[in-house]
């Protein structure tokens, strides 16, 4: 039968091609018009003939398919590295949110993504706003509309020596340097050589991201805060003798942007040492509360009132928080917001619980990602310029996968990794390049969180290792 199959293909292909060519002569062809169907059928017939010829030549040369060819092919697919499925998720997002809206849209016109950032008179709006209100505070003529943690005011005050746009250029340089450290060098230092391809791929894709363009355009400094946070976590676990510097970097990050406070759970080296954990957390908490009073009580009171007022924000555009996502829905049930907050905390405590019960040493990538997603979801104001923060935790989570050998676990992990990669990659593209229902990035964060939590259940049993 093996020898007959190529011959059968050649005969079948020849008949299909011949019937297509001779269709007009035997009354099967279309009268008038363009014989597109006949030409397609003839071309398919020729391809079938060529396939049969190729198989016939292969058999005569002694090349045959192994008896377990299909099983071996399936095994090779299931044993592909994580990199394969990360790239697949990115390609799906690239097709869906760039190729289709740009080239394959119903209007038949070229639509390059534009207008996805708010129009402003000058670039670096948030840098100028920060410095203007710091100047107002020190001059004392009137009360500033916006106020920042006291240490942020102290650290940014020297930039008042520079005029715009020089001060904006300085912030941009610091942001890009931090981005390089956060998303390339720190992951390279944290992971094995085998993970370098994945790290370089994610970094290369992320530097063109919509979120990074947004952060640079506004002159924000979320990347700086995140870089300090991850560097502090790295120093804490890798260089125990230098932990004082880890605490200093972490405290600066909290004072720049309050959301890094959620990463305090990453500063644990022994989950059974409750006394040490409580002491460490208490000292960090007291130190950071004290820093809020660095410029006096009156400054702290203004800052605290500003934080309270921001909890009922109307800034819903470019905002992927739970609050903004629900507020943007035209008819959201009252319980939806409470459910989403509850869902996050359930996921967070599942990841936290796994760390505790396994007493895992070192940097837990899943916990790092859960903390970050909490920092992006929970505040009422969480604009898209902090989406670039996802790159480093994402690549660390993907490179940490060590899935069980069971067939069901491998298949499910492929689905989850590809879904997580698609969700992360979707945040790289402008919001207006996505369908209207997906312009808000919250659903992608939701998918990413769910995938990370589910992947935790598919990992091989944790083996305790020393530092």
C-alpha cells in the first residue's frame, strides 16, 4: 500500500487537472466569464501530482515515514520551549491589532495607528506639571493643585535649575536607562543563559510599545520606580549583605509612586520566619510613613487629602483600573466591581499561599507578576503609560515555567502560555487599534493574571534550594 499511495496521488491529481482543463469541452465549464474555479482546480491537481511524484521518489530512495511518525510529531510539538508559544501569542496579537486594522480593514484603506495619545501643546506634560507644582509649593503664593510624596518633591527639585525642555530630556534619559536595566539587564542577571533568546525577544518587542511611547510623551516616571523596585528585590535575594541598599531603593520607589508598596511581600527569604518578616515589614512601613512627613505636617496633610480625592476620579480614558473598567461600561451590574476586586485578591492569595506552603527561596516570578497586576488594577487612576512595567515580570514568569510531564498538563500549559503571551502582547499595541470592546486594557490584565495563577498548578513539585 505504501508503494501504491504515491501512484494513486499522481492519478488523482492528473484526473483533477485534466477534468478542469477539458471542462468546457465536456459541458462542465462555465459559459463566458473568467474560469477561476477551473484554474484553481487545475492548480490543485498539479500540486497533488507533484506531491505524489515527491513521495514516489522518496520511497525509491528508501525513505519511508516511521511507524510512529505522527506520535513523534505530536511529542515534538508538545516539547517545544516556552519561547515558541510566547512568539505564537505575540504573532496572533500582531495580526489582530496591527496587520488587520492597518492593511485588511473593511474600508480597503491604509490605516496606520495614530491619534492614540492625547493631543497636547507641548510634550512632557506630566514632567512640567510636577515641576510647576513643586515650584508653587516652595514659593508659597498659593496652594498647589497637585502634590506628590515629600521625597519626590525633594528629588525633583534640582530639575528646577533646568528650563523646559532640558528638564524633560533629563527625565526621558532616566526613563530609557531604567527601561534598559529593568527589561534587559536585570532579567539577564536573574535567569539562565538558555532564557536569553526569550529575554531579547520580549525586550525587542516592548521597546516599540504603545505604553512606552505614552510614558515618554507625558514625561512620567513609572519605569524608574519599577526599576528601583525590581533592583531592590534582586539585591535582597542575591546579595543579603547589602540589603540596606535594597531597602533604600525600595523606599525611594514607594515615594516616587505609591503602588510599589504592594511588592513588600517580595522581601521574604524564609516564609517560616514570621518574627523576621513582621519586623522587616514594620520597619519598612514606619520608614516610609516617616518619609511622607519629610517636608512637615502641612505638606503631608495636603498630600493625604489629594490621595483621598483621587479615589473618585473621572479620568476614565487610558485608564485600565477595575474602577475605570466598570465605570466605562454602559450597563454594569452593581456587583461587578466588587467581584473583580474579590477575584484579584483570591488570585493574589493563591499565589502568595503557594509561596508560603512551598517556602520558596529566591524571587518568585508569579508573585512578582501578581503584585504588579495589583498595582495596575487596584488604584482608581492607572493610566496606560504604566503598561510597559509588564515586560520584566512577564519574561520572568515565562522563563520560570517547569511544567509537569503529564500530557494534559503540557497541552493546558501551551494554551495558558499562548493566552498569556497574547494578552501581554495586546497591551503593546495602541488602544484604538483594537476593537472597541477591547480598547480598555483591563481584560488583558485579567487574562494575564488568570493564566499566571493557573500555570502555578501545572508546575513540577518545588525543590528547595539554597541561596
